[in-house]
């Protein structure tokens, strides 16, 4: 029977969490953070949280996978009545544009290795 390596799974989960937190930090406190904070709407927060949640659940995060996640969440929010489609399009473009900055931030902060106790 093949033994599962839980250390790798934990490291991937920690890495995905760091990327998700980095995304939120970059959007709210990055170069255009003041503008993002001013324009923030409740549905935007929920949408970004949903993107981060799906990133955490994904086993492997790449630019293509991230774009798929953002597109899936965008499709859901397009059908909602209280969501302004122009603002949604702008937010989705901003999320996709920030991929490189998030990737760079994640690489500069290596994930802690999971230790066995």
C-alpha cells in the first residue's frame, strides 16, 4: 500500500494560503491600495474571498489555473442583480493583472516546512 506524504500536502496548503493572503494584502495595501479601499463594495470582498478560497483548495496554482478560478467566480457574479457589470469587469481585470505581483511576493516568502511531531 502506498503511503501518503502529508508533509507535501501541508506545504502546498501553506503555500496556497500565503498566496491568498498576499493577494488580499497587495490589493488593499499595494500601490493602488487607497483607491481599492475607497471603491470597495461588499460583493467585491465576497468575490475576492471566493477566489482566495478556491486558490487554497487548488492543488497546483499557475497563471492559467488562477485565470480559470477568476473566470469561474466572475461568471457567478455576472448573474447577480446588485453587481455592477462595469465594476465587475474592472475588478476581474485587476485580479488577473496582479498575478505576477502575487507570484513574486509568494516566491520571496518561502513557506515553512511542515515538521513531523
